[in-house]
């Protein structure tokens, strides 16, 4: 019975990934102000790139936007990431980052974590090591942006 349920779920996940790729959420630029942090990351292996902008106020992600070019996995992952993290405290965002990274490295428990929302649709990427970097690219930018934002607040 599970085998019959798997193909429709796989198709649903593929549709979700393609929807975020074709209609990315939070794509664009933030207006610059003192709380805006910007990070640019690139995957040298395939050329995917993401420019992530984050506005953090009182240790909370008030707004988040991105621009980028690349494969459906990198662009869909960053789109999904931005929808989940807007409004979250930085500690929560670090937690989502850890869980997603764990999922990308085969942690099945992380793949069932409801906190990952639509990002769980990318769990199958973990079976393709060459694509894991694509899925993690936006999270790489996010970690750098959060560190930069915290160091600004502390300094």
C-alpha cells in the first residue's frame, strides 16, 4: 500500500518544487537601511548563485528577499526558506537551518519535522550528493547574513 502512495506524493513534491522555481516567493530586493544585511553566495561547481537580503530588528527576521540564478533546486529551496523564516527569531532560523542541513545529509527524523514546512519536499535531494550543495546554497547565505546581523548588533 505504501508503494501506491509514494508516486503521487513524489509527484506532489515535484510540483511544489517547480511551483517555487517558476513563481518564487520573496524574490526581489529590500530597501536599504541600517538593519539590512546582504550576502552573495555562489556554487562554483554549477554556477548557481543567490543574493540574500535580510532585515533583522530586535533579533527577529522582519523581512527577507533574494535574487538568484540557478537550477530549480537552489531557487525553490531559497524561495521556500524565505517563506518559512519571515518573522522568526534568529535562534528559530538557526534551528531550521540545522534541521534542513541534517535532512540534506540523510537524517530521516529531520525530514519529518513539521517546522521545515514545504522544505520537506526536498528530502529526496539527499540521495543525490552533487545536488545537496544546490539545496543548501540559500541556507549558506542565511547563516552568513544572520552572523553578520548579530555581529552588527553586538558591535
